[in-house]
């Protein structure tokens, strides 16, 4: 997003029908999570993974660590998303480890659990490319990009980050998002608050993805009641898992 190294984010088109292979699985949200296969064995969309209460905890965790300088920005004819500074010494990424449990670890663990319960991931279940076991990651980083509705976007790109898997979620307004595999047609879908996208970020997988626009006033009411800014913003929260 947003999932290409969010460090580069100051730097986003066709419509395919909704992805096929939909199955329900249990999770902690008000609605059951639904797993959709976007690119076989490589990219999955988990609908309704996190409840609004869980989304609030993640948003407040981001606010707690946000060190982005606050300065007025002039109106711009070509708006662009803003990478937040969450780490130390100006680093946009916040580092996590499997042994220190945070809300970031909880998000990826819930994603792994939902994926493993879904029948449409076949025998590999929690493995990408049949060889990377998602439960055996060595480290985890989180980066966040803030988009202003409706015009902010992120151009189509491939991460080229070998030995890593991205867990990408939306907080706030709905993003119009695109995914395409090397041999599959382009798929466009509405990436809503609380959904989770899991994909292989390697050059081999070659998952092209983009944010094409943000839909204003589409954030869940319980989010905007507490944080009105989210009525007009989308946070793309990227958790990158390394092996």
C-alpha cells in the first residue's frame, strides 16, 4: 500500500467481479470473517476480521506511537498519502517480535487463525507458496499510511520483499483497492475498515496492488464518534512478517 515499504509512501485502474471461493470461519468480530482467495496460494482477503472495538485498540496503539511532526500542509492539486513516523529516530516502522505480544501481533495471529480455518486455502492452510509457515515468523514490523478522502491514492506496485508476508488492514474510510497476480486478471474491491489482506510480498509471487481512491464518510460510526477525523481518513496499516 500501501504495502510497498511504507517508507516510500510520499510518493495509483479496470474492474473485475468480486473474488470467488468464499467461506466463513470463526473470529472475534460481530460478523463472521469471510475468506476470499484473490490469487491462489498467494493472496487472501479476510472480510470483517476485526470488530470496531478491536479496530479502536489498534488505532489508539498507533496514536500512542505516532511521532509524525504536526505542521499545516498547504492545499495541493495532487494530494498524496502521508507515512506516519512510528519508530525511533525518524523510522516510520515500529518493530515487533513474536515473544512480545502487542495488538499488532494479535492482528496477525487472528489473521493466521482465520486463514487456517478456511476450507478454500486447501491443505497448505497457513502456508504461502506451500513453504512459508505463517506461524513461524522471526520478526514483525508495522507501518501506517494516512489517506485523505476522496482523492489520495497509491500507484500500482510490487513489493519485491523476499521472505516476507504482508498483513494489511484498513482503519476508517473504505479504500478502493486493486490486486493482480502475474497470471490472473485484475480484481478491484472495497477494502473496508476491519478487513485484512494477506499476501506473499516476494518477487516470485509478483502481487501487483494499489489504492485507487478513498470513499469519504464510510468509516464505522463507532470509530468516528470517538475519532471524528476518521470520517474523512483511511489508515492503511501494514504489518510485514519476516522469516
